[in-house]
C-alpha cells in the first residue's frame, strides 16, 4: 500500500469517526430535547384534565373555577394525536376518561409511584407514545392520579428528517474528505517523488548531482534534502579521496617495483659477472624491497587509522612514556639526530587511545623532523604540555621549512614539498598522523616558513 493511499485512508477514517460521533451527539441530544418538551406538554395536559374533572364535579356555578379552567385550556393551543386523559381516585378506580381509543389500564405499582413521588413517566414507551401521571390534590375529592398519554408525531417526523439529513451529510462529508485527503497527501508527497527520481539519477560515477531544495528549509522535506545533500558531499569527498589515494599509492608502489625489476633484468643479461656487481645488485634490490615494505606498512597503517573508532581498542595511555618509546626507536633510525625532550610541569599526561596507533603518529612526526633537521645540522625539540582541557605535543625542527602553497597540502597523502624531494620518504607521515589523531578526537596543526623550520602540534582532549 502506498504512503499516499495510507494517509488518505487514515485521515478519511479519523474524519469519518469524528463526523459519526458528532452526528450521533446531535441526533440523541435533539431527541432528548424534544422528548423532554413533549413530556412537559403532557404534564400540562394532566393539570387541565384534573382541573376539568374537579370543575365538572363541582358544577359550573363557580365563576372563579371556570376562569381558572379557561386559563389552563388556553395552554393547549392544539389537539395532540391519539391523546387520552384519565383520572383515578384514591382507590385506583378509573373515574374519568377522555380522548380517542380504548382506555389502557394503568399498572397499580406505577399509580402507587405517582402518589409517592408526585409525578412519574410510564416506561418503556415505543413508537413515540408516552404516558405521564400527576398527583392532583383536591380538598373535597382527595388525592387523584391524573394520567395523560399521546403520540409525539412531530418529533417522529422531524427526527426522521434529521436522520436522513445526517446520513446524507455524513456520506457527502466522507467522500469529500477522502478526495481531499487523497489530493493533499499527493501534494505533500510530491517532493518525495521528485527526490526519488533525482536519487535514481545519482550513480557512483557521478556524485556531483544534488537534490533540489524546495519549500521551507525548516520543514521535514527541507531538512531531509539538506541531510541527504550533506551525505552526498561526504560520499563524493570519500570517493574522490579514495580514487586519489589509489592512484597515488599505485604510482608510489610502482617506483620501487620498477627499480627492483630493472636491476634483476640487467643482472640476468650477462652470464658471468663479477662478485662485486652481484653484491651491488642484491643491495639495490634489498633497498627497493625495504622501501616497498615501508610504503606497504604505511598504507596499512593509514587504512587502520581510517577504521570505525568503536572497532579500535582504547585504553589509558601515558604520553610521557609513549614519547620516551618513540625517542628510543627514533635514535635507532637516526643515531646522529639530536632530540631534546621537555615534559613541562604537569603531573599527568594520560589520554584515552590506542597505544600502537599513537606511537606510530608521534614517531612519524619525530621522524620527519629528524630527516629535515639532519640536512641542516639542527636540533629537534619535543615539548609535552597540559593546558586546561587539552594535552599538546609540540615538535619543531630547524629544517628548510615549507612555503605557504606547500603548507596547504601537507595532509594530502603522497604529497612531497619541493624542499623535501631530496629527503627519503613517501609523503604519508603527516596524513597518517592526522588520521590517527582524528580517530582519537584530537587534531594536528602545522606552522612553517621557508628557512625558519617547521612547528607541528599534536593535541588530545583530556579524558573526563
């Protein structure tokens, strides 16, 4: 079932139930009102019947009683259909009767109730026929029970007409509500149908398309469009980054593989070669293999640093101990590099993270600093500090520095600045460190000027 049809049925059903309840309330309220009005008219009849009976017993010589009788008669502006009037004496004997049709005997129990309460209605009544009783007291004749009954034909006709109109109005309203619900549900869902058509046109080879924004930016459709467009922005950036990464990685992997294959092919061109030449070829292929292994490890670390943070095991890590480990490993790679460590005045440098990944990030930053500082014979300084809600590690070198144009691309994988072309490396150290820091909720900042060295800040949030 389509959403449009479901909405139309739901709104139509709600309106139909509401109209039905409203119609029932109107009908029963009208019926009760007319019945009460008719009952009051019957009670007035009992007063006239009782007065007429008493006046007839006393005779017409009493002018005052005659005038009172006439006043009661004027209350009866018309004759009721199937009207009957009866009077019962103290012994429940029928002593007076007027009206059409045969007299219906009144139940003794009901007559006793009239004498006890003063007035009562005979239940149940059908076909709009109603009977009421009134206790009429006379000093000479004693307590009399006056009974009046009639058929409320006006209410029968008018309520019948009201039923027909309510049923007709209900059917017309339900049909109109269904059509209106179908129409407005279609209009409300029109942007969704347009979005479906536009989404069908978006493919993995062309993620530049965006959904058209229509209507208010704060309604549900506008918010959904904004969120979907932002999702497409992230997907497009991810796809572009993936294609760039694969292209650059393939290029970087091809370089050592080409050198390795070339050396082996050259060595096989001659049947006999000097031992020193074989040793040189083996050393060259070993260097290419090491370079290839280093590049492959870097690529694997970047892939691992891009994982879901919830899937990476985290624990408390002491950054001062981590910095000492990185310093020890760094001296194995660069024995001649001078690295000064400054641990500041803080008592604790505990962060929450993955120790292996954080060690890789710190080691990559220190390794870059050493490679550039060794060329200029400078010193690398690593300063660990705690400031409010952050812990920072500042690494600065005395290398050649970076130009403003190069500084904007230092986090692009495999990018090599012009000043770093003569330094061994693959251009994945800073991008790897940035991804590892992002995985831990931290940041990496780089500041540099040509000839002034480079400053790199690693910043972590202090765990709560």
